[in-house]
C-alpha cells in the first residue's frame, strides 16, 4: 500500500518529482565538492575552506539584494547569527580535514550524523523533550558509527573522530538556525552571516600559510566553491517544492554519490563494516523521520 502511494505520488505530483530531482542534483554537487577537496591535494586547509565560503558569500549577498533583506539581521539575534557562523565554520573545517584523510564515503557518512546531534542540542538548549524513539535511534546510530570509525588506539583514529566532530558542530549550527527561525530571522541573513564570519576568520589564516596553487589546483579550488554553492542552492529549491518530511531522506544520496565518485576517480571502496554502519544510520534516520522525530 505504501509503495503504491509512493508511485502514485511520484508520478502524479510534478512538484514532488522536481524536488527529488533538485535534491539529487544537490547531493551530486556536494559529492563533487568533496572530490575537489581531495584533488586539491596538499594545499592548506584554510585555502580550501576560504574558497568554499567565498562563493556562498557572494550568492548570499545576491539573495539579500534580490529579496531586499537585511545584511545586519535583527539586533537581538546578532549574537546567535555569529554563533551560527562560528559553529558552521568549525563543522566545515573538520569535514574538509576528514575528507583529506578518509574515504569520501566514510567522511561524508560521519558528517551526516549531524541530525542526531540536532536532537541532543535541541533538547539541551531549546527545551525540546526527547522521546523514546529518539533516544533509541541516537544510541543505535552512534553504535553504527563505530562500524565506520573502527576504534583503535593510535593517531590514525584522529580523522574519523574529527569527521564525527564535524557532525557535532554542524548539528549545533543547525540547532542555532532553528532558534533563529523561531526568532524571525530570514534564511538569506543567516547564510550571509555564516559566510561572512567564515571569510573574516579564514582569510588571514589562509594568507599567513599561503601556498601558491598550481594551475590545476586553482581549478579545483574554484570547483570547491562552485559545487558547494550550487549544492546549497539546489537543496534550498528542493525544499521549496515539497515538504521537508517528504524529501529530507534523499539528502543521503550524497553518501551514495560520494562512494561512487570515490570508486571511479580515486579507486576507493567501502569495506563491509562501513557499508553496514552507513546502512543502519540511514535506516534509523528514515525511521525517525517517519515518526516526525527529526
């Protein structure tokens, strides 16, 4: 019955189909961004992060100008806007580090643990009470993440821990976004602050440790910014055409695309533990979404 409903909904609702296609393109864009990060090679982390946020900053400015929005935001929200920028930057930096040291699929999957951190932070700071489904889902998801991390006691564990750390910071950033939405802040202003705070912090660090890119590395740096910006743009448009509850699980296509791109361009492959762990995390997320718990 559910399969029949899905097929009819998919075929008869062009907006739903459009949202899925947009989310698919968004996931592919983010996966290609991950590839660009890896191909940029030994360039300093700060240079890669700078280009990732530079394009987003330009797009945020255009959106605010088009919508005649606010660059400064509401006075009472500015400390939260800055906090969102700082936590978002922390998530991006740790994610880019893990991308440079792990399989693309593993780094991506660990980063996609962020919705489970959102549940925890929303409970702590927004007074959203966790129910039994959420508590069980979080426990199962974190146990499944151990299949990807494969705990061992040496420095080779660091990239996996930082990959999970990227989800921690991203989850906190998303929680602050939820708070800002409740306080009436616009999406354009939130994205602008994130990009601006990141740019201000990363620019001097990138200049201090500047390493001149080769011609090919310049192309990869531009690719980081281009695919990150368009991935965000397509994802935003996808939520415009359909309910979040209908299409949010499709963002996990990012993991599939990352695995395929890693295989085709980098010769990477997921081991059986990573496949099982990733599958469990995705299933838990979908289950909680069906219960309206994430």
